[in-house]
C-alpha cells in the first residue's frame, strides 16, 4: 500500500478490527505514523468497546486506551483463587495457597512500561511483581514467592526486599525503601536489551531468554488482596 494515497490507505484500515490494526502499527514506521495520526479509527473502536474504566482517564489517546485494555489482567490465565474485574485482580481467601496471574499480552521485542498498584488489604509475606512466560506456574501449596521460584519467571518480592529468579534471591533495592499500599510501582521491560527494571531503581535480573513471550505477572498470598495493572506503552525517556 506504499503507492496508495494516505487517505485511501486509512480507508482500508478502517475496515480492520482492533487486533489487526495494532499489528499493522508494528509492520513499518510509515504505517505506525499514519495510524497514530488517524484518531478517528481508534475512537470508533473505543466507542464500540464501551469500557469507561476510570483507569483509562489518564491515558490521553484512544489508541493507548485500547492497548491498555488488551494488556491488562487475563481472567483466563490465572489461579482458580483469583477473580478479575478489568484492571483489578482479587485473590480470594484460601489457606496455604500462593497464587499468580499473567497479563493478556506477552512481549518478545520492544520496550514496555506498566504500573502495578496493591490496593490492599496487605502485601502479606510474599507479594511479587515482575514477568513470567506461559510455562510459569500460577498456583503453589503454602505461602511463598511463587513468581521467581523457577526459571520461567522473574520478580521483585516487595515485603522481602529481594529480587528472585529460579529460586535464587538478591537484596533489592540496596537502600531500604518502604513500599506502602496504593503506591504505584512502575515496571520497565526492555526486550531489545533483555533487561527488567523497576521505576526509580533499575533492577538487574540477569539476561532474559531470547525468542520468548514475557507477560506482566504477579503472585500473592494474602487473602482479599486487590492489585491493579495498567499498561502505558513505551517508557518515557529521562
């Protein structure tokens, strides 16, 4: 479609569904810029979706709102002890159980940024935020840091002040910080350089495996825990 006028190309794009449009943005720079300029296409799809979650209010463009909805918690990819309401997951009360959930979309390239917020009632003894492959377990017996317990996941155990992968742990951050309920934790996944970092303090977790999809993920142990996930796209520089 490089030889077509932009107005004709946009008209063709208007017949595509949301998933196809997002994929088209990844084809080349020209298509990405063209679709970024055509707010009407994204607005029409956003209106059709009809989601008015307050978490979307701070995302300025319709494309960003749609992608955030595609990248939030996956109600079909979590422990049976977890329920989901769009951007917020809740772990139901269950004794001697560690439970995890993945996001809807996995990433194998590019740079990605999302925020995670524990809404309460407590972090408990193990509250881990990070990333996982599709092979990482979503349930374990007993209370422990499920995310990061094997070679399929990486995470920061907030109450333990450690980063963990494949069962090994390292102190993080180097300076003790108290993370309170409702604090916003930013996560930066760079699949171009295979690094994972947390907002304010970069956290080296080793070289991530190439050619895999990594999903936003958390694991929790405290009953009635509520955790929110909002995807924001590429991280801001600086």
